[in-house]
């Protein structure tokens, strides 16, 4: 990864942390807690903090949601170095045969009921072979679009690694619809997962397994980031940048925790 790209990525992460801290723990409220012992927004949790000091501050769910949005912007910056074009929040629109739209709907329902196994090759054959009257469709704000130097197009949804059933169902529909819009053997749609919550173990999130052919339409962790960056070291380089930025905020986080522990 070039120095300029590393700097841009680090800047995105730093900006994210600054906003998270500002939104999570307003300075004025910290001062009021210290002065009066009063927290208008309800930041205090003495039993929580007695067990794990500062745990309430971390607000893990909010942090994870925001971090997911950051991943999309980081992916765009990294991909622009390696590929011909890359855009986050990409609006895809076009027309597809009406019979194809109906087939996609029926296929998703079939997968949901576990009446079939996900099979990307089988699904692409049906989707790319659709004919007849067409209807306009759109997929607003696809998380990431990449066009390689060889002319391939790749569309990514980047929902949480542990997406709920409704999100998995919608992603599957969007992935197949994207392929139907492009009608090209050189266009692919994926679920891009920034990290594997199961570590080196097999990805086993039960909501996702019925919908996705993991070998052919899902890229997870190193496979995803190394494709985005066009280099086998991209995933490790990104982790290094995140760690470096994290160190610069560690003291501030410790100070805020200490101020909350009254």
C-alpha cells in the first residue's frame, strides 16, 4: 500500500474516532458528572463499572455499527490505488426481464425455506439467460463498486458479519439483481465481510448459511481486503494502520474512563 493511501486510511480512522468520542461522551456532560454527579443522558452504570471499569463508555453496539460505515470508505480509498475505478455508496440501476425478477423472488423464498442449496453457478445461468419484456429496477447505495483494470466489475454489500435473517435475505436478492442488471459474464456481486468473527474457524453464522454460496459469492476478511487492495498483504497492512491509530487514542480513552468512574 502506498504511503499516500496509508495516510488517507489513517485520516479516515482518526476522524471516525474523533466523532465517536465527541458523540459518545460530550465534554460538557463529563464536567457536569464531575461537578454534580449528574449525567443527563444516563452515562453512569456503577455496577457495570465495578466489574469492568469504563465498559458503559465503550457502547459496543453503536461502535460496531459506525465502524461498518467506516469500512466502506476505507475500502473505496484502498481500491482506488489498485483498480481502475472504485466507489462507495454506489447507485446501480437498469432494467431486467420481468421473468428474471420473478425468478429471483422465488429463488430467495426457496432458499429461505431451505428447499434448495445456494448455488452461484446455477443462479447466474438463470439470471444471465433471462429474456422477454423488461422492467426498471434499482439498488441504491450498494456499499462498494470496483472496476478492475481488465474490465471486470464487482459489486459488494458489506453488511455485518452476523447480519440478521432479513438482512441476509435482502443481500441475496440484491446480489442476484445486480448480476441481472449488468447481464455480463464479467460482472460479479458479492457479500464482502471485513473480518471473520469465528477467527480461523469456518464461518458458521446460521442466518447466512441457507442463502449464500460462500465459495463463489462471499469474500471474508483477508480474501476480501486483499482483493480490494490488489495485494496479498492488504489485510495485515490495514490491521497495522488501525492499531497505530488506536494507540494514539488509548490515552484519551483511558482519561475519559477515569473521569466517568466517580
